[in-house]
């Protein structure tokens, strides 16, 4: 997908502007986007990931602004399906957003999960921050899809995002792309 | 695919009086994308957001959805409604302050005059122990190109959206067709 830079001289300017991109090398369980520019309306985080953990699933999570992992400001409501039924659930008073499920080392080779999150009004300091997410993991004979709507109860602008794998590291080839979404007039 | 900002509506400190309407939508894109960040003033936990095109007065809009309230089974709903497509819930006055609802909406082939227009949505709100998530699919039953879009809560007059609510409209360009 070509992503016209807002800073380019083309007219009209594109709405989706690349901010950062990380490719994991397998040696770390954490990626960080820091010093996020504050001149967009929303952010979009698009990831393809897999864990090095010697199991069939791992549990990645993300949070903002280097928040203490003993905090309680994150919550979401979700729906999910596993091929046989659909359910709804939620987390409350959490220090992060557990984004459910990543393929891991005991799944078939080349299988990665797809993660996409829209982070709404991230630079606004008068409202809490919103998140709309989609996660899709297909393991061949089984698979899952999740949808989320979440709120982080803080008025602070989001300047940093950390994504952490729960048990293993992010497998080599996992990718993390962060975009800014401009509104009209920005 | 490339996305371009078309218009942005930000509700001022006094709240929005009446619907939010985008007129004269350029006809140069393939699809439309809408991003909603909104809250309603009503004395309830939440309220629906309705999407409609003002040129289609009195039309029957159809939609169906997959919904979750945070516990147990997800539910499926099939509905038709007169006057708008419910893209579903945003928080209202009895939900804790500073919590807004969020929606991403796609309207496909909005300039095509040979098909009805498909709308798909994902969004809802979460209030740390309450909230709803909705995935909706709907139809705007017209062969005419969509030149205006309206957003309402309960189709009422008076204040519809509170301060700091915003709706952003984008156009999405597809590449040139390369064959069947």
C-alpha cells in the first residue's frame, strides 16, 4: 500500500503518514515507539508477529507512556470467534491491553498473527484515549479472530507505545508499523 | 490504496445542535472512510449513532451486526430501520465523564450508480466494566452517488453530540483496474 507522506509536495496530501517501523530479530520481547509526533489526530499500529516461546500460543500486550505495570487505567470490551462459536469478554483495571494470542514456536513455520489497532485522539489532553483493534490468528486447523474497543483512562497525550511479548521474544521477521492519521486541515 | 482527508467536524464547547452533516462530498474517490470519536448528552448509559444520506428522505436502511457486551456469547442482530443505519453505541451522560465512543466506518463504491452502497463498521465504547462492541454491515438503498452524509443520535433535534466529539471523513483511492 503506497502511503503518501503528508510532508510531500503532492496535492492532496495523504491521510496516513508512516511514523516508525520495526523488524524484530528474535532477541527481544519488547519493541518501543518513543517520541511519537503529536501532530496527527489518530494513530494506527499494524503488526505481524510470532513468539519464540516453545508452545502453541503466547500473549502479547501493549501500553502507553512507559506506564507502570502495576497500574489500572486500561480496559476493553471484545468479541472473538474460534471457528465454532462467538463470545464476548472484557478486561478491567488493567495495567496494559492484553491482545490475546500470538502464534508461537510450536505452531507451523511461517505462521504469524495479524494485529491492527486504531488509537483515537491520542494527542488530545481533554478526553480519555480510545482504541479499536482487530487480531487474526490462523494456525491451519484452528484459529481465532478478535475485535476490541478499549479505553485508557488518562488525559495525557500518548508519546510512547511499548509492545511486549508475554513468554518468549518476538520472533525474527515480526514487524511493527506505526502510522499517524491526519484530519482535514492538519 | 491511499487515503485522503476530505473534511473534519469538531464539536465546540457548547455541544452540537442537530445532526452533523457533510455536504458536497467530492466524487473523485473510490470509497469513503469515516472515523468517529463521540459522546451523547442523554441521561442514559449510551446512545446509538445513526448514519444516513440526507438526499434519501424516508428510505428504509438495512443493517445487521455482531455485538458483544463483555460477557457470555456474542449476539447477532438483523434489523431494518427507517431513516438511518445504526452504527451503534456511544456513551452518554450516565457513563463516566471523559469516556467517548469510537467507530471506524467504510462506505464502498459510494459514487457507483449501479449498486446500492455497502456500509461496514467496527466500534463501540468501553467504560472499564461496561460497554459494547459492534461490527455492523448495512446498505444505503440508493443507486445515486452519495454526495452527503449525516450523523445523528436518535434522529432528534437539539444537542446530539457533546463537546470534543469529532467526525472525520476521508476518501480512499483505488489503483487503476488491471483486469477481471
